[in-house]
C-alpha cells in the first residue's frame, strides 16, 4: 500500500484525548489508540505533523467572563495544548517513534521553539513534529494554527480528525437522518456556516489550495485508509457541489 500524500498535517482536538466527553483530562486509552493510528501511517512512509487543541483541559468559552478576560483565557488554552502535546510525544515515543514538540511561544525546558526550517528538516528525517501553542496569539483558534502550519511546512493536506465520518447536514449523533457530504468547496463551508473549522482557517486553505479531509479518527485503521485514498470522509477543496451520500 502506498500513501497518496507524502506530507500530512493531522489536526486533533483536545477532546480527542478524552475517553468520556463529560470528564476533563487525558485518557491513556485514547492516547494509545491515537498513537497506534499515527504509527500505522508513519510506517507507510508519510511525513507527519500534528496540531493539537486544548479543550479537554481548558475551554475559554466556558469561563466566567466576569473573572477571566478573553486574552487571558486564550493564553490558558495555549498552555493546555502544550500539556497535550507532551502527552502525545510520550505515547508516540513508547511505540518507538522519534518526535519533536515545537511551541509557538518559548518554553525551553519542555520543547523546541517553532522554527520553520527546523520543523521541515525534522519531517524529512522521519520525525513526527507536534505543534503546540496555537498561533502564539490570542483570538486565533488551533484550526487557524493548523492551516497556518500546513502552509508553512508545505503539507499536501490537512486531516481533520473528528468523532464522525465526515461533514453532515446536521449533527448525526442527534439526527440519524442527517446526510453526509462527500465533497464540499471552501466557499460552501463558509456560506453554509458549517462548523467544521473557523472561517479564517478555511480562507487560508482556500487561498493556498490545501484540501481538508474530515474523517472519523476513532474507527480502527481509518487514518491509514484515508492516507491511501480509501475510507469514508468528506473532502473540502475547490471542487464542491454539496454532493450527498
């Protein structure tokens, strides 16, 4: 089996590291499962970069706005991504993979600072690079960070990991009759206000012609299927049409 992508950027939400959505923190079972999925793709020869969120530890939208202002909440969220990145690094290295964690802000004791050329060199050497700290600035999501990093490292695709197998007309967990889209254009995502990634991230991908594939990370072997061009997913690119399954 040969991958159809040489260099990928995998976007993980912080919630992907939770076993139970009602319990904050990092699940060992989730870490092991995700790490095994990543290893299966690395073994195909893919160069892999990760961007991870922090919602499993701290979600700024749920704060008491009278106590914690937006900028401070965003900084706290950035720190949460560092915790998740270090956990992923440890889990991946226990599987024998070589990794580097690069932060958008300086944290010398824990990880490298983000340097674009160094990140690309790590990827070329077969190391998995984990980007943490978002963009390093408040008011930007980790989705935007993923789009930005994908552009900077010249990733061929962003793989957006979710708990459902693509983009639906409604929440399939609540509405069983919701229809899955096979293809969507960037403009259709923005105009339909589908909450897949924020508009800034979508616009950046559109400008740089980076496709986004939305898929279910939690089906065993699914990540590998996506990378070899199979599996159930929604592809977001210049080509659209709201084609439904």
